[in-house]
C-alpha cells in the first residue's frame, strides 16, 4: 500500500507539473502531516520547498541577543514556515510564490529591548586633575584648615570677657622680661606661621631696601640677617664714599644690631657667624648692642668715619629697620622719636608691624586674646599702629597693608624725618 500511494503521487506530479502547485495545495494535506512532524528534511524533498536564506552581518551584541531569542516555527496550513537560527533565516512558502514575496525578515529589535552600549569616553585633562588623589588631598586639607579657623573664631567670639581691654601701650603691662625665657625656642614657634602667612617674604623684600649704615632695632634672634644685601665696601671695611650716595643700588656698609634681650642678641650673633665664618676673607662690619631703645640717648651713632679735616662729626644712619617691634616695647612713640634723632636727613625708616585691622570681628578676637598672647610671645598685637605713627610726628612716605587675608593687621611702613625737626649737624664736642 505505501508503494502504491507513492506511485500515485509521482504520477500526479508528472501530470500536473510544477506550474500547478497551487491546485495541488487546494487538496487536503492530511497525508503529509505525519512526515512533516517527523522530518523536516523529507518534507522539503517532497517538492514543497521553495526556500531562501539570508545572512546578515550583525554586531556581536545583536547576534547574541538574537541567539537568545531564536525560535523554530512550523506552520503548514497555507502559511509560511520560518526557522530562525542565530543570524540565518529560512522561509518556506506553500503557494509557490517567489521567495522575495513571502520572505519573512526578523523583527527589528527596539531600543528598549536591546540598549546600545554606552560609548567609552576618555576623561579630559581637567577631569584627571580634578579627581587626582593629590588634588583631593590638598582640597581636603584646605577645607579642614578653614573649618578649624572658623571654629577658632566662633569660640573666641562666644567667650565672655568682662575685663576691660586697652590698646594704649602706656597702660599695657611690660612683658619684655619673657624674651630671655623664649629665646631658645622662639624661631621654632614662629617659623612655620611666618612662612605660610607670607611674613618671611615681606621681611626679605623690606630688608632688601636697606642701604649704607644700617641700624636694626629690636633685632631679636636675627631673623632678617640673611636678607641684607651687603656691599663690597661693607665687607672690607672701607669708608663710605659720595659715589654710594648717588648710586641707589648700593648695599649695606655696616650694621648696628640692638635689642633689649641679651639671650636673643646672642642667638642673632651665632646666626651671623654661620653666615660669615671667621675664616672668611671678608666680613661685614657689625656691632652688637644690648640696650633699651625707648630710653633717651640709648642708640649709639653709626660707625665713625674720620673725615679729611680730622674733626669728629656725628655719624647718623642711612637706614633704620625694625620688624615687629612697636608691639613689643613699652613706649613705641618714644622709640620712633629716638630713631628719628639718629637718622640722616635723606635716610629712611623701614617698618614691618602688626596691629589692629579692618574687620571689627577680627579686632575683637585680638582684644580678647591680647593679654595671653603678650605673656607668651611678648607682643601686644592689638595696638593701633596708625595712631602710633601719627603721634610720632614722622613723615609717612608709604603705608600699606599687604596680604588681604591678614585683614589689615600687617603694616608695611616707610618713614622719613619730619621737615620741622631741627637737627644738629655740627661737630660733637
């Protein structure tokens, strides 16, 4: 029986031909269902195959996604049969129409089903710096310091202080005795603070202007010695010449260092010896004087220069330097007047001081902490420097408050003798 059925089908094929395939499909296809279920290959060989395949060059990501959703579909009742196998597609048509008409393409994968991978964006140079560990560490340190500074201000402002605070130097206690006690550790206490606050740079720029015979009052531990510009005449001990008067680029001819603390003066002398050892062929002319500069006639004259006529004349200083000194003496006005007495007519007084500033809240902190600071460092930092300069009677050539973040508490001052001052330039009897 199976052979006869096969014979009938072959005969019908020869009679009808391939052009009458549609007529054949109109007949019931029940006989072919079992074979179609058992073997797809046998079904195609039974001349009902009219297939095409298409290869698509998809990206690796799309192929993987399509492979996960690959499916096999077989439909035999007047419908196309499609099989998806990775990126190949087979389409079966039972109506004998060209494959192009019945080609079933894979449905497009929407963006919601298959999100595109994020593009690789290389960080810019600015981002690399911004997220660099060193920049993060520096930024965190700055924030921590600002937080500590703000906390310090808040605590000091919130303290109650019933004691009356004065800014008058005459009413403030004498704390000069503490200098001998803190002389050995003074540099260690202030080195880092002065460096980070910019005071060291201000010292260097101020002292670099010193010329000729120089007097430094309240020299302390000699924190300015390394910044002087020594001239050759000062190293070999030659006398001052008129050429130096005309040459404003000249250096320091001699230095007279004076301070009320013997211990600090000894440390300054050690620093000078380390800068200019005894074995050095040239050594600047330096004198060390321990005296209270607020007392009358306490400042000695400049080194004696014998004139051509042999007569002895009083020698005054071309430059007087003082850094952080008006805050540490009992009578700063008397000190300034003594400086004016021993200054040449065209000489200069160079001061670097600190005192009350622009901001009221900062001045209140200075007032509340002035006494404790004075007993620790020997410095009353809440004095009114402008008022002291005005009362001294000296002519102000330049007064400025550098470093805006200091709040106007640091003063750069350049003075000269007042024109109304009567000077005695005659011979000393």
